[in-house]
DNA sequence: GGATGTGAATGCATTCACAGCA
DNA sequence: TGCTGTGAATGCATTCACATCC
C-alpha cells in the first residue's frame, strides 16, 4: 500500500502502540495479541491488526506479535531507529522544561543547539548547550545537519521564528506557541497548544454537567 | 442535533477557530467569512460552516460571522466563559513551566493547588501556591470545588496519582506522563505526550527522505 | 453579489467476518 | 484452537452544490 494513503489516525496510533509495547517489554512480556494490545489503549483488535497491516506483516497467526520484534518494526517505521538532532528556539520556562525532559532522549532525540532572541539569556548554559542568538541559526543547522526544531516562544514571535527556521533549512517544527504557522510545502508543523488541551477538557466537563436525559 | 453525535474532530477544531478569532479580534477585525477563517487554519469553507452549524446558527448570510459574537458563542460552547479551577500534581521541571504558562490564565483557568509526593519540594512556593503533600488532595478538591487536574509526574507514578485524583473527585485529567491511564466512566483524560509529538515529525521526515517517485 | 446553512453525495476510517496458518 | 491478515460492509466525517437570506 502506498504510504501516502494510510489514514493519518493510524500513523498517530503507531506512536501509542510503540509506547505501550515498550511498557510490556519492561515487564518482560514476550508476545501479545492484537486484542490485548488494543485493550490497553482502548482500541478494537481489528483496528490494531489493520493499522499494522498497512505497513507489513508483523504478526504470527496463532501466536500474536512478538513484542521485541514489533518494537523494532515500529521504530523503523516511525524513524526513531535513528538519532535525530533537534534544536530549540526559546529559552523561557517551557524551553527549560523541554530541555530537561527525559522522554526526548529516550526516543533518540538529541538536543543540538538552543537559541533565544533575548540577549540577557544568551551565553547561559542550558541542558549542556550555550544559548545562542538567532543569527547563528543558519550556521548551526547546516553545520550540525539538523532537520527538526522546537519552538517555545511567545505567539507574537512565532511566525517570524518559523520563517527563520524554514530559511535555515529546518524541515519539521514542533510548535508550542498558541498560534497557527504558515510554512511552505515540504515543511511539517506539529502544534502543541497546552491551553487548547485544557479547553477540550472544559468542554467535556460542561457536557456532563448538563446531561439531563 | 444531539451533542453526543457531533464529530469529535469538529469539537477539537472549535478550539482552533476560537484561537484564530481572538487573533482577528486583536487586530480589530469585525467580521469574517467561513472561507477566510478556514484559510487561516487550513480547512475548507464548508468544513467551517458545518462545524458551527452543529451548535447553532451563528452567521449572517451575505456578511459572514461577527468576530466578537462568534468568540462569545464558542467560549460558551467550550465552557471557557466560566472560570475553571485546576490543580497540579508534580512540581518538577514541567510542572514549573505549566504553572508559569500564561495561556491557561488567559482562558480562565485558575491554579487552585499544587501537590508533590517529594517532601523536599513540599512547602516551597510555586506560582503563588505552596506545594502540598498528596495526602491533602481530597480535602483541597472538596474545599475548593476543583474538577480539573493536571499531572506532570513520572510515568511510573502516573496511574496511582490518577487513581488518587479520581478518588478525590476530579472529573477531568490533563496527563503529561507518557503512559495511558485507566479511569472509571465519567472521568475524562486528555493526554499530552511531548515525545510522541516529536516522533510524529520524525515519521514525516523519514517519509520525505525516501520519496523516490 | 456575497454570504450562510444544509440535505445529498462522496470519500475515509473502522469494524465485521472469515479464510488461512501455526 | 488461537490468532493474524484482509476483502467486504458499515459507519463517520467531509465536501458539494444549491436554496435562502442580507
């Protein structure tokens, strides 16, 4: 099947399968069925099988999936069998938390450089990196061969920072600023808006308080 | 139309419409068409109209939507026309960043209490709040009438913290721990896994590097 | 003319159900 | 028997296209 016509939700679920499988691996589970894996994540067994089937045949009829094997396959599909260098723009509170976050390194993401436009922050040590001015961005991207960038900057600055990332050659942006970015074809943006997440919960709270039927 | 049968993706988009409209409001735009709003977010005009139509008739034929009016309607639908008290469990790096994050307050979320199981953190001031031991959770939830909780704790601790939140009466959980939670009917969980977001970008990077057709 | 709101048509994603293999 | 992989069937979500209103 052509990669381009795989349902985006399936690709998203892949990450959760992988996460769950690593948990199973940690407790030394050798093999798992689509039913068990689905149950742990709230999906049906058919969903699980179909999702994997988009990418190949990873299971063993009568047995299930070998955890270790499947973890390897999923990493390969998701690209996390390789190390990815990532840079960060924005050395504020959130930036600090991102740099300290263990989960990125655990998946093989490596912090290559940190930037901030505020001169008072420049030069400070930050997760083993010195905070550098944005002007050094293009050099760093080329020199370090970085493809991915995280933006933890205020909404007002976000579009212009994104433009600079794109100009420097960055191909994927993880955007924590609460604004939508315009980027050219060939550049991917993944947005994470913390307030939107809470807002969605607020919606569900409002629902359950007026369910009067 | 019954709320239960509105497409979940539509509800999710509502948050982005609202965000975009607040931007338009900030630059004093009075009125906007479904086409213009969609363009700013990468949706079709039909999508925009249908999404709003699930909830009522907010537009004016020939004119479009009055920005101010629509902002008010969306807030009401999403529940952010009211103040929501939120508590936080986990006073680590990420917790610190969440407390400092302005975006929550801007949407009317109010930090009611902060908890951490680590005694060395307890008592410290944290976003205008003293960090308290988890044992005080039930009291705080009842006393302060809190419905929402954010969890910024390690994956290993996440399920047991979630259990305590549920036991204390919390109805919505924003989970930053990289693990899936089991909660009873009537409790909502919204997960935010930062590493998963980067992983999804990694996938798209891998795609574009082998597009050889 | 310029826009919304909406049934009907299309296109996607999920689930069913079963053949086939260990 | 227990489980996968997969075409066929179903069920959702999006888009079309047009009646309707300012």
